[in-house]
């Protein structure tokens, strides 16, 4: 309830709705929270009524009438959700909805609680409901069979007027319908203007992932890391000629950028483009050697990073390996009663720079210190940080992968050490060195 109250106090231009069961105690809690709307959840399938609630159909009808009337008499907007509606007897479901409407429900939503609809069944189900329901009809789909978005879109086509959805498709079990996928589908494929700032989707997705601790799968549609990343040689060749060859929408529509990823599947066009972004123009023979080494690295099972491409190219071309940014010293302090603090001294293009910062832990503090040290010269941001142990035990080797951005360019780098702070620094500095290396305008 505290979370709902905090949201309700923000003065947002939106209905703030709180989910609640069909009980007076729950309705009172919603009233106390300050929410303007109640999403009242009442089971309608025999399975739920008998096995979960140990009640009868008649008791559910009585509960529906009493609870909706009570909520309306206290000034709430009532959104009535029929739980497990898609496994309910259809005539009984309709009777429950009509009872709720007669009691004052403002809109009704059948819930596909275990995600058993298909797009065809969804269209049929909502078309049939629409014949008898005269208040706005909503759709609430779960993703147990991976069809929540498709079922939601089908329901809208059949007359549903409201969608329940979540950022990143978060929700029980396999999740709910993904808000960003529904909106971009309606905007791009159905040409509907929803007055939604789609360019904020990627940043919001990352924020939700960070706050909830639920990792977004790389190949997730619209906001996944691979959604606009190209590695395959055939794909990158076409994409470099015209992005529409292999992208149905521009990444900027959802607030992200396309990226060419080096790897064992990369074609020569992708690798050459990556090298050109660093200002590197190898000869034909040098390029063949670079290309082959990258392929061999990928064939060994290693994820090829942009930092690897730079290192290979510099070796083959006989270039100086002196990096624009080098860690000279680092100190960090942390503890259960001490704010994590770090200080660093870096060699930046041959001169010493210092930085200090605090963070939620030593890794965060150390990365913030590095960013502070170079802030006046280089505006580089950390977009993604991933860590995993690659051996067992308390002395496990730790692999840290980062993605960092400077302007329109993003790169990846990896660090592997027994110490997570040192592994993080290795990854961050490797990425920064790729971003600050430009052989057209030599930085070292």
C-alpha cells in the first residue's frame, strides 16, 4: 500500500489504480492508499471458485454485487477483473460481468490468467463478449505460451478498449503482455497514433531491469540488446547498405542505437566498418589477417568484444599499443558501516588525472571515480554492466562485460580477474580506450 500511496501523491496525469480482491478490507485499503481506481479481482472459473475459494457461483455473484456497490459508494472508479475468465463457463462469466455493471462497474476485464488463448480464440472470445457488454472492455493476458502480445492485439481488433501490460513483460511466471511490444506493434504495423513517447522505451526498460533485478533477455523484441545488433555477414552487408534491409523499425523510435557486433559470424563488411570507426585502414593483406584472427577467436568459443578487434588490428598493423587511458593507481574502501569510496589516478594522453567518488559498493564507486577523472575531457557513459563467475569457489575467476557509449558510438569490452573490482576496471578502461582511439585523429 505504501508504494501505491507514493505514486498517488505524485500528481500524475493518470488514473492510479490499485489491485484488490473482492473483499471490504481490500477495498478499504485502496481507499486509504489514495488511488482513484480499484482493479477488483474476482475469480469466475469453477476451478478457482471451488478449489481456491471453496464457494459457489451464487456466492460469487453476491460478492460481486456487494463489493462493486461498496467501492462505487465510496467514490472509486471500478475496474472489474474476472480472474481465469478464459477457462470460465462463458454464460456464467457474462452473468458476473453484467452483475458488476449493474452495480456500477465502469469497465470490465476478462483475464487470461494462465495464457491459454490463441490469437484466433482471443478475437472470437472478445467479439462474443462485446455483444453483451456495453461498458469499456479491457484485456489482460499472461504469456505462458508466448502469445500474450498477439492475443492482446487480437483482442483490440475485436473491440477491447483497454490493455493491461507491463514494461519488459514482467509478471507472474512467464510474465504479462509487454507494453513496449504492443505499442510499437500498433504504431508501426497498424499505423495508430497512441500519443506515447516511444523513444523512452529503451531507457525505461533498462531502469525497470535495474530496479527489479530481472534481466532482459538479449533477444527480446523491441528493447533487447540484440534487437538492433547485427553480426551475421549477410545481414551486416545489407544493413550497411540500407538499414531497412534487416530492421523493421529504426532503433531511434524506441530510444536506442543500432550496433554491428564483431564475432565468428561477422562478414568482412562488418569488421571493416568497425575498424573504420576507429580510424583504422589496413591494407588488403592486413585486413585478411585481422579478419581471420577474429574468426578464430570466435571459433574458440570466446565472445568477441570491440576491444579484442582493436587489439588484433593494432598487432597485425604494427601500431603502438600505448592506450589513451591507463590506470596508475586505485584505492577503494567499503564495509557494512562505511560508505563505499574509491579514488583513482589515471594517465590520460600522457598526463595524470585524478578522480574520487562514492557508490553503492566498491565496483560502483571505482567506476564513478574513473568517470569523474576523465569527465572534463571525455563524456563516456556506462550503458550496461554484467558479471558472472566462470570458475567455482570463493577465489573464482570473475568475468565482467560492459557496454559503453560516447556520442553515437557504443562498444563492448571484457575483464577477467579474481578480483571483481579489478575485473571491472579492466573492462571499463578497455571500452574507454576503444572509444577514445581514433587513428584519423591520433589520441596517442
